[in-house]
C-alpha cells in the first residue's frame, strides 16, 4: 500500500515537473514570438526611414511577387545636390582614417540639415549627396524648406570647420545646387536591388548648379524656376546666364546670401533617447 | 503585454498635470473610470472635455459597428505612432475582456483574413493618416464598393478624424504612455479586470438620434450640419464653439493654424471655409496668400508667425522630433497658450481630414 502510494506520488511529481517544463517552454516560445513580432515591426519602421511607409509595404508585397516591376509616380519635388569641394585632392593626400573622420562629419552635417527641414536624403554619390523635398509626402513649402536646409548646411559646416581646425585637421568647403520641377518618384532599380529615388530634370540641373558654384565662387546656387517660388525674404544675388552641359539654353542662377528675417522653431535638445523610462502619469 | 510601439522614441512630458476636480469628475461620469491624462489639458477646459466628448466609444456612433470603430482607432493610432492612444486602446480592449492573444491576432490579421468591409474601413483609415484628403475621393469610392452606406461612411470619417485629433493631442505634449502600456501586466489591474470590464460595459453606449439644437454660425458649421440628427453634431459643434471662443489664442491665429493645415493637406473645401472666416477677421487675400505660400507675412504678429510654422509640423511627423519642436515653443508661450496650440493644431488635423471626406472631395 505504502509502495503504491509512493509510486503514485513519484509519478504525479514527475508529471508535474514535465507539465511545468512544458508550460515554461510554451511561455518562452510565446516570449520569443512576441520579441520576433516586435523586431519585425521595428524593422518595418526602420525601413520607413529609407522609403515611405506605403512604399515599404508594397516592397514587402513585391518580395513575394517577383514578377511585379518597380512602381513610381509623377511628382513635383525639389532636388538639392551637395558636394565637397576639392575632395579628390584631399583623398589623395590624407590617411584613410582621417579622411573617414572628415567625410563622416560632413555627411552628418548635411543629413541633419536635410532631416531638420523635412527633406529626405536620397543617395550618397561618392562625396556628393542628393536630397529631395516633397518627393515622399506632399509639401507645398518644399522650395523654402530646401533653401533653409542649404543655409543650415552652410552654418553647420562653418561650425564643423572650427572643430576640425581645433583638431589640426584640414577644413572642408561645399557647393550646393537646388532646382524644383516635375519628375518621377518611387522605388526604382532592378528586381535585385531597388531604392527610393526621384529622377528627372530637377536632379540633373541641381547637380549642374552644384558644379557651377565653383565657377561663380559661391556655395549655394538656385535656379530661376526655384527663385519664383521662394519666400521674398531670402536675399538673392543674380548671376549671369551660363551654359551648362545637357541644357540647350544658358541657365540663369541666383546666389543665396541669407534670409532677412528668419523665424524658425528650433527643436529643443533630446530629453531621452527612448521613452520606455518616461515618467508615470 | 508587449506593445508594438514601445520602441518609438517618446520625449519626457512637456506639461505638468494640473488636477481639476470638476473636469475629472466629468470624465469619470462619462467613462466610468478615472481618466488621469486629462489633468494635462485642464488649463484649457474645451480640450479636456473634447478628449472625452469626442471619443467614439461613448454614445456617438449610431450606424458603424463598434468593433470596426475600435479596430480603426487601434490601427490609426499605430499608423500615427501615438504610443499613448495605442496603449490606451489596447488597454481598453483588454479591459473589455479581450485576451492578449485575441488582440495580437486582431493586429496580425489586419493584412490577411479581414472581412472586405472591415478591410476597406482600415484601408481608408490608413490612407487618411498617410496621404490625407488628397486620396479621399478614391477611399470614399472604395468604402461604397465595400457596401458601406452614407451614414456609416460619415461615422468612419469621424472615427478616423477623431483618432487623428486624439493622437496629436497626446503625442505633441508627450503624455506618458508607460503606465498604460504596463497596465495589463500589473497585478492590481489584472485582479480588478472583471470589475473594470463591467464598469466599461456599463458606460459604453451606442448613439441615439439627436436633433441639432441650433444651427451653428462658426467656421465649419457646414461640417456640423452634415451630421445633423446624429449625436456627433452636437458633440462636435460644442467642441468647435468652445474652441473658437477660448481666450488663450486669438481667433485669427486659430484660423491661420487651420488654414496652414488645410493647405498642407491640400484640402480645397477646407481652404474655402477658412478663407471666408479670415476675410471676416480683416486678413486680406494677398496676406493670406503669402502666409500660405511662405508661412510668413509682415502683417503677422510674433505669436502668429511662430504658430503658423509650428502648425505645418503637425501634419506629417516623427513623434520625438515633433515633441522637441513643441518644447521649443515653451519659453515663448504661457502654459494655457501652449496647451491651446496643442488642441487647435490637433483638432485642425482631424477636422480638415474629416471635412474633405464629408463636405466634398478635395
């Protein structure tokens, strides 16, 4: 009798342990599933930085339907092209680590200015950066935003140069070209590799204007089409019409000197990187 | 219960909670539970009342089924990355007795096995949040094709617009979301869940037909009239009337905020509504044109200039960046002014999206 009781108790204990382990395993699996779902959500949000949310979803859908080609739509957007002056010469004489330090700081200055003014960095082309305004979401203030971003880059590079000089490193100079017009915006590329881009005349002209900054000895040039859309508070200096490659007519440009009464709402410094630790209600 | 938005960066709260017994009692009477978050809005009573009065859960919907409305609120809050409203809606569903697994299934099935009508309503909510009124025509056609009647479509437009309003009202000041996110995991709420469920159920109600007491005369009166016969008309009418009458910002400044948001959303019907009201305030056409084109004009005073610029930031946003910009206003405005800016910009975002759908196509 005692033996039977002991055996029953042992079996019950073994079963209880097995059940407990099973329950723990199920709980762990559930936790992992939740973490995976959160990771996926996080990934989708991260992808939204590269392309609009709708585009990311269609990209996900295209992933399981490889026959679907790239999608794009006609949009009115502003293209800003920025490039480092004398980068090739600099890259030949500097150590790679120093070059990397300098160029990464420059990328940061430019990207921050674009983000701050509701733009979107399209791509890095060597030391050049193409940014778009109004290509993702409708933005009726895209021309002013782009020129304000250019002015912010000018100020930011000035501060960055002071920092480089303090460290005994060579300083940098930039050239910026801006134009607005219709183009094609969307996920462009081959089936294997696509990126969100805006293509068309404004991007080409912005690149040419950027090169023209060397000719006119300045750092920010905008096109005639863009000037007509700009806030009259911007101080502009007209430049003589100049022939540029790829355009039949000489191009009229304007140097952006500044703004007569610039009012903007600066972002306050970050109070917390993540807010899981935010205060209780 | 892990929230999908817990990774979204959220600044520390911009305003201090200020208890107000009368307003808190009002909220408790309507919802059955303490609504501590309205303490952040009490310096501007119309806003504190609006977050309660306009909530689609309490006696406003007559035609749209409540489950679709709940789902819309959840999805639009997620689209707008509003941690507070998303957590609040999840907690509400949980409090109503829905299991964690069921809520997760609802979220996961959004792109798959939904009924065509529900899927169309959710697609509309997403479109309004992502693209705005520019896509209202197509979204309206899709809703009709899915079998929704005119009255149901108006209630869908209302639910989405009010969620857009609530999302901004809680995101801009960064109302703490963590307590709500944690609630379903805490011992006491779990223990009291059946009681919470009963209280919520008792206070949750369907709308009853209600005549519009008097024709409104303020801007967007046409929108209110479109909801005549529904309790939405009087709730929305009262909120709008109190908002226009509130003294912390000038009526002109509020109209300019509406005008900028309507322009950013490319909502033509709203633009007409606002232009007429601004003309009545003495703002001439060239000045308005300049404000709408460049967000500035010499005729604007310092606060107007600051707030038209801020208004455009609320149309499309990243929560933390918007919260930092709002913090930038704090030194230049009084607390009631700051809270009223939050209320007016949030309401304008909802109203402009609703206006395009209900008053006509943009």
